[in-house]
């Protein structure tokens, strides 16, 4: 492996000169190995086997001993048979020749065939994938253990490498909407292979003013056709479940590489279908806004025509109309029409804003920090309490913190009109407490006990606005 891996590795160094931008060099060593891996050779049983499970074919030889199996395989690499255990009838074994020995695997079936985590439609696929994996992991174990040490990701993903070229490419479409500019970039960029890396690098350098951290949302993925890891630039081997893909930005990496990828996910608008019920950081990163647009738009509308409205946030609007607003945001994003023409009752807009917070998969005051806020609220000394609240606030994810801060400035304005709207900080605390914070476990008792502390937290935040600056 020494010579070929070295030659592949040498391709990994990327020029540091921005003007000399080269598309990522995809390393072919593991791809070559996959091509070289032994192919499955099915050894067919010449006789009719009784009790053959219907999901096995003629590679099933019935109850035979290990020695008999060995003999049938004839020392041919990749040869395989299935047999039923002599000692435990009803248990099945895959006997496979690899590396001049016979390997035996306990074989399972539950609609798909498997010996480990990966599940296959056919025994042939299972053996093909097994042979590739065995071959690559035997031949290249050292190479694989080192492939994360010099990732292309750092060079290309967030370094300045792409700045010049990409900004020039994007400047043409600068006036178009961001979505359009991404599409234009993908269609016209002369880069050999567009990857989510390139797209993200483009966004990072040009559009991403709000640098919130966001973890990738990796899920095991089966790639159709050959795919390369966008972290280490190596081939993703195997027949199925070759790696993981981020469902928010589309980044494709090896499972082992996913542990090293920084929390720099830049969600792709095409993948984010909704506004409501979408993780807050994911939404603001996808739309490249400082806060969720629902919050900005609803608050603007309420400050324009609802500050003096009696019982604002306490009086509920018609549920159907609130659902309409939600659908409008999901469908039209920041183009959603929430004007007085369409919704003369401002309580509908207030209701839609509250619903947005309630629908968040992770509340504004996150599950992680929930109990710390409650503990802070329980302190008797007001100064200590304020200090404790201040400290926990710093633990919130940046986008959550910013949204909460913006909301509190708004709620303060509501209380400044208390003589008209009759909404005090305490009243707003009652309304917003359970909306902004929910206990991690859904226990009715805990929720009841915590309610006055939830209220108190919101009240403290409204009354002490400087705690949020
Ligand atoms: Zn991602
Ligand atoms: Zn990788």
C-alpha cells in the first residue's frame, strides 16, 4: 500500500495562494482498492435442499459441517455459501473465503439480510459489500486511520482560499436573492465538481454576516454511484451506508470524519422546507438573518398598530387565522403578508408569534439551560437572582440569545403602554413564561410547579433589560 497511498496523499496539499485556486483533489487510492476487491462467487448446491428458507437461493447448502463448507469453497477468494448450523438448527451462517481463510458470520434476516449494522436487499449485495470492506480495511487500515489528519475541509471550507474567485463569481448575481445567487453559482461556476463545500465557502465569504455556530445534522446515507468525502477527500467505499450526509446543508463525509467536522453547518434553503417547527439556528443560518423573520415581521407589525391594544398577547385571536399566518410564513418566508388588510385583528399576529415560539423544537430557553434558569429564579435575594440569570443567559446559543434579547426589548415597549393595554411585565410573564421555556421532560407536575418561576424569569428579563446586553 505504501507507494500508491503516498502518491495519493501527495495530492492533498492545496495551494495557499487564493489566485491559484484549484478544485479539491479527490484521492483515488481507496477507489482503486474497491475496484480490486475480490468479487463474490456464489457456490451453488447441486441438490435440492429441504427446509431451505424462501429468502435464500441455491447458495444454501442445508445442514453441513464447517469442514464440508471449507471444502466446497475450494480456497477461492470471494467464494461463499450459506449453511444451517449443525448445533443450532434454524440458525444460519455465511461462510466466505477471504485472505486465504474461511470466515463464518451469523446471518440474520428481517426482510433484509444482515450480519452487522448494514442491511441488504440480497445476499449478493451483502457479500459484495463485505468483501470491499474487508479488503479495504485489511489493505489500508493505516491509511484510513490517518486520512483525517490532513483534511481538505480546512483548506477549502472556511479558509480564505476561495474568497477572491468566489466573490468575483457571485458579484454578478449580487442583486438577486440569495437563493437565486446560489443557483446561479451552481449553474455557471466552472469548478469541475460542485460540492456543498464550495457552495458553503461562497456563502461564508459573501453573505454570512451572522456567524452563529451550528452543528451538522448527519444521518447515515447510501450514496448512488461513487462518492468522495468532503472532509478528507477520500473515496467513500462500500455498497450501501458508505458515509453520512448532513440533512441541512448536504455535506457528505465518512462516518469517522463526521466527528472532526466543525460546527459550521450552513443550511441550504432548498433543504429547509418550513419556517415554523424548524430549529431556530438552522432557520436563521438558512435565511442568513440575525433572527427568525417571523419574530422581526410580527414584532414590527405589532409595534405599528398594536402597542396600545388592550390585552395584547393575552387576548387570543382566531385559531384558524393564526394557522393561516403560520402557513403564509411556511410558504412565503419573509414575503408573508401579515398586513392589516389581511388581518385587521392584531391579536392574530400576536398569536402567530406566540405559536412560533411554542412550535420550536428546542425552545428559546433551551432544554439544556432550563433547570439552571429555574434554579436562578428560586433565589430569594433579588441581586443574586439577577446575577444568576445573567450567567445562565450566556449559556444560550447565540441565535437564541439574540432573539430573546430582541423580544424583551419589544415586551418592554408593551409595558410602557400599560395604561392603554393593561399589560404589565407580570402579565406578560404569565403569557410568555411557558411559551419561551419548557421542561426537558414532559412532566405535568414539574410544569405546574415551575410555572411561577417561568413567569418570574420573563418578568425579570423585561424589567431588567440591561441583563441582556
Ligand atoms: Zn450541515
Ligand atoms: Zn473522510
